[in-house]
């Protein structure tokens, strides 16, 4: 155990021993002096700590000091009632504070109790309660602000995690403080009760056990009781004051004393007025003229010194700023930051800024956060941070989307308008500005706020500008999510899987497959929109087949077959017959005969005329399916699927190609066409 742990354990143990065992008066003096020292230590620590979380264990400190103080009360009460000699500290406090006068001592003690109980304790309790409530209410807003800063690139992932942890710690601290101040309040009440018991019990002991008359017993035991009350209530008052300081602390970056003096005496104009007023009171009223005039002059001198100090500080600040500007010009430019390429960027013109500004009611930042969550749930991978930037070179209502610094898509919106799209069955047209929806390039119309209700009643799909941008950004991310999956991202996925399945991960990585090979398999799946959330199944399949083949394309096909339930659920409806297009066996044979294996992998060497014929047949069959209102799905044999997909992906990016082994046995299919050459 550490020395600090032993010390805390002894502190609590001594308190419980004092509750049971009667200790000598000399030892009680030591503990009382130590209690006063601890109270002052807590007070000064609370004064000079810069942030409340630097005293995050303050509620526990309150509990421990309260227990120790109550134990001292019990021990001193035992000595007062049994021996009439509670030690030097208690006797001195009783005689010195009251000046040897019973009435004066009683009045001082009562005033002290009233100050602690009615002023400091009550105020600290209320402030702690309100602060706890406000802190809890502000948590969602603070977390949203952190997410916004993270998405705009203002802070890193580590900084965002540190801020979230700090918010959680603040919430826990003020919640604990709300309950911990009850210890101090209860301690004050207990001290008052113990005082009454001591006086009554002391008089009884003096009269019946020691043969004193009532007056002598009252005088002797009341002074001792007042001393005992003072020696325990003064540390209690210090702890109460510490609690009040901590819960009302406003400055986080300045020392307590410096901030307090600076705010109180930092305005020379106010000090001049105070000095003049004091001097005037001393001259025109019967008040002590020497005292008030001298004090007024002191305030005027302090005001003059403060004004001079502020002027000097202003000049020094200007000089420092000039020197910093000169140093900035002289020093070589740091171009390291310019070398960083953001994975995803959304740049927009100044007309779209209100959509991203929370202060103007914009919720684009919140939508970006939801996009990352949506893609994570849908595809099982973490989307990199999406940087949002305004670009004055763009048109006011224009926005562009960049992947790894290169523009891949763009769009334009009308800020005060809505986009209305005909789902296909609405016959009545509405007036508006013709346009195209940027995500899927569907025909649409810009309408005003006043037309929105009518368009919705007619059956149009009406969306607002933030939804348009968010949908467009989501589709772009889906299209490029495979290339956004880095080796570091794969390592994070492996680390997460290792926590629950260490044996599987150790078997596969790096003994059977390297990090890059696993990355390629996952990229192949994401490229065709297959979720990698079921990483356990993916890794188990790779561990099964990696000993026989390290070809990532072949391994991908094995993984797809293991994920056939997810693939079937994605493309086919349970209980319904799905129309599909099949591949002519001759075409499959031609494709397999054209596959060439090399050390770098397999590739097609199909005759150009046959390739054109296959592409033309695919175009014919897919158009037929689209005219029927169905999504084109091509079914092939397992060994051909990957090569056929590779052959057609440049011409039909969204064409779904599935092998027979990837379809669940419960799915019913109907062939409505065949691709021939």
C-alpha cells in the first residue's frame, strides 16, 4: 500500500476509535490541533485551486472531516462529563474567547453557530443544488458543441475525448456536491445538540456526582462546553467556507487572490470615487475626520497606482504584440499543416453558412454527426472526420464535396426554398424553378415556403436544404467508403474484435493474412455495399480459407458466401418472388477461359468484341428490368461473379451481381432474362 493510502486509513480508524474509546486529554489536544490544521489546509486549497475538478474528491473530504470532527466532539464530551478536564485546547478556547465571562462566551458561540448555519451552510447548499442542476441541463449542449468542433476540424479526436470526459467529471462532481453539503449542515446541527447535552449533563454531573452547587457547576461546565463547541465549530466553519468557495468559484485560469483583488480594485475610477466620498464624510460630518480623510487619501493613491499599472500593462501588451508579429514574419513558414489531406471535406459558399451556424438555428453539423452514426450502423465502419469549411470562391449557394482533397461531387441549393420531387404518381404540376436532385439526379422543382403545404398534399416529396446536402453527402460517402477505409481503421476494428475473440485474431493476424490483405477484403465488400459489421463471421471465414489461398478476390467471395443471410436480406424480400437476370453458361465459360492468373492477381483477357456484346446485352436486360419497375439483379455462378462484376462495373456502377451461393435457400427467384454474347 502507498503511504497516502495508509494515512487516510489511519485518519478514519482514529475517528472510529474515538467514538468508542475514551482517550487522554493530552492526546485529544493533539487531535484537535490537527483538525484545525486540516480545516485551514482545505480552505486554502479551495481558494487557490484553478478548477473545481482539481478538487474532485472534495465530497469525500467533506465526509471524512465531518466524521473526524464528530468523533472529537464525542471524545471531548466524555472527558467533560467524566473528569471535567477535556484538555488545554478546549479550556483555553472556552476561557479566552469569552474573556472569562460566561455570558460573553455564550453570546459569541451562539453568533458563530448562527453565522455558520443560517448564512454559509444555507447559501452553499443552495448554490450547490442550482449548480448541479444547471450542469446537468447543459451537458447535451456541451456535447453537441464538442461534436461540432470535431466535425469542423477545430479539435482532434483526443481533444474531443478529453472534453467529453471533463464534462462527465463535472456532472459527477456537482451531483456529489449537491448531496455532500448536507454533511456540513448536519454537522452544525449535531454540534448544537451536543452543546445542549453537555451543558445539561455537565450541571447534573457537577451537582450529583461532584457535590458542586448549581451556580458553580453551571459556570464550570458551560465554559468547557462553549470551548468544546468553539474548537469544533471553528474547523466546521472553515470547511463550510471552503465548500462555499468551491461551488461559487468562477475563475478557471487565474489565481483566486489575484483575480479577486484585480476585480475588486482594478477600476481606478471607482477607487477615486470611494476616496473622495470618504474624505467628504470626514470633513462635513461628525465622523473622525483624521481617520476618514487619511483613508480617503489612501484610496486615491491606490487608484493612481492602479491607473499607472494599467497604462504600463497596455503599453507592454502593444509592444509584445508588435514583437510577436515581427517574429511571425521573420520565422520560416511551417508547411507541415499544409501537407495534411482531409479524407472528407464539405465546402460551401457564404449563402449556406447559416445552415451550419448553430447560433442562427442551423443543424447541418448535427446532421453530419448523424451521417457518421448512420453509416457506422449500416456498413460497420467508422467514417473519418468530415471537415466543414466555407469557401468564398464558390457561388453563394454552391457546395462541393471532396474526397482526399479532390472534388468528387457538387450541388447548389436555394436557401429559402424547398425541393419538391414527383414520386411518379402525381399528375398535377406546381409552379417553381426546375432543377435536379444532386444525389440521384432526379428531376425536381424549387418551391417557396408558401407552396410547401400544397405540394405535400398533392403527394410531392418535399425536402429542406439541410436534408438535401446531408443526403448528397451520405451517398458520396457510401460510394467512396471503400477507399476511405485505411489500414489504421482496420487495425482499430481488429483491436475491438480482439477484446472478445483473442484466439481468432491471433490465429489470423499476422500468421495467415497481413493487415493489408484484410484491408483489401473489407474494401471489396464495402465497394459493393456489403456491411462489415459482422466482423466475427468475416474473420472466421478468412481463418478457414486463408491457409489454402491468399488471393484477396477469392477470399472475398468466400466471405460473401458466409454472409449470404445478410446479402439476401439486403437485396431480396422474404416471401416474395424476386425477378432476376441470369448469365448464359456460354458467357460464363468464355469469361473463365479468359482469366489469367499472375503473381499480382487474376485479370480478364476477354476479346473486345465479346466484351462489347456482353455489355450491350447487360444494358438491354437492365433497361427491361427498369421498365418493369424492378431493380436489376444479375445471378451468376460463384466462380464467375467477381470477374463479371469487374467487367461491368465501369459501365454499370450500381449493377447488383450476386452468385447462387450468396442467396438464402428460402428466397424465391424468377428469371426474366438472360445475358448473352
